[in-house]
């Protein structure tokens, strides 16, 4: 009886928190499909539209070049993911598998950068981009976020969970450090790589501040920056903003749905089965 009561309380709080977290998304969805005659700020909120319409999604495509912004975001996100996976994996390997003086100190210094807000280093990074002529370019958006302390930390923890015997066997067979990393370590850390890819994609796809600062050409705007122009100085069409926001978060939802199975299982699962 006690276990049933405990489970009931647990599920009750899970349902309550789920409703709280999904509430803003439901309001966004409801706003996107409401007609102009309906009040979207009514209290209590009316989530069921009286007159369902898809015209808001069509109007967004007419108001801004959404397709162009979508392609820009895909280019930036794809390159950012690739660079994050490569650089974070390479940086984490010696910090996890090699022994050298100052290794832990270097790792903790890298980890400490996670406590520094991006706004603090934003101006120095912008000056560097200006000196390198990277302003108003995709590279200017991508390179400052091409590697992260979180990615290095995540990959280091995944590497440390791999049995040392696998690496020693590869060394006996004459494999170089790069071959060990590429042929032995990387295949065993696919769950961590997919996790890092999802986090990198979400961070790149939803980034607003840095692309807004570094990009000047409207044809190079990413999706968050482009959608922000749906809001005017003195007024905003929240139905169009809601519709544009739903379109922008759709790739994130699809990516997570297709890759969530990689979260299940440990990083050494392949070694045990092999």
C-alpha cells in the first residue's frame, strides 16, 4: 500500500510539472492557429480556438523570407555541430586517457569557463572577428561557438568510462594514438556524441544575440533573428510570431524524436557486446 501511495504522489507531481512546462507551448500553438478576431490575451486563457485557421503560417512566409532564414540556420547549425563534435572529442581525449603534468589543472581551468557568461566575453570576441574580417559572415557566427567547455566535459566523462584494456590491446597491435581515438574510442562513445550533437544543435539553432550582433546582411540572418523582425517598434503581430516560432522549433523536436534512442545505454555497451 505504501508503494502504491508513493507512486501515486510521484506521478501526480510529474503530471503537474509536465502541465506547467508544456503550458507555454500549448499557448503558442493555440495563438498560431487563432483567427484575428479572437483575443489571444484573454484570462483565463482560452487554448481552444473558436475559429481554427492556418493562414498565420502562410502569412509568415509572405511577411519574411523564412525559407532563406531556415537555410541559413541549417548551414550554421550543421557546421557548428561538426566542429563541436571534432574539437570537443579531440580536446577531451588527452584529458581523459593520457597522463601528463598539469592535466587536471588544465581540465579545471576549461571547466571554470562555464561560469563566465557569454555577454562578458562578447565584446572581445567581436573585436577579434572584426580584426579577422569575419563580421557579417557565417564563419563569424560559427567559430566563436565551435567548441565548448560543456562538450569537452561531456566527452571526457564518456572516455573515462571506457575500460583501459581496450586501449592497451590496440597499443599492443601497433595502433597510433589517433587510430586508437578514431577506431576504438569514438565508436564506443556514440551516445555521448549524439547527446553533444543535440545540445550543440539546440544552442546554435536558438542563438539570437550573437548572430544579431555579427550579421548585417538581412539575407544572412538566421531564423531567430529573422523572426524577431515580425515584431515592430510599437506593435507586434503575436499570431505571426507564434506561427514563426513553431516553425523554428520543429527541427529541434524532430531531431530529438529521431535521436532519443541513443540516450539509452552506456558508452561501454559496445565493448561488452563485442
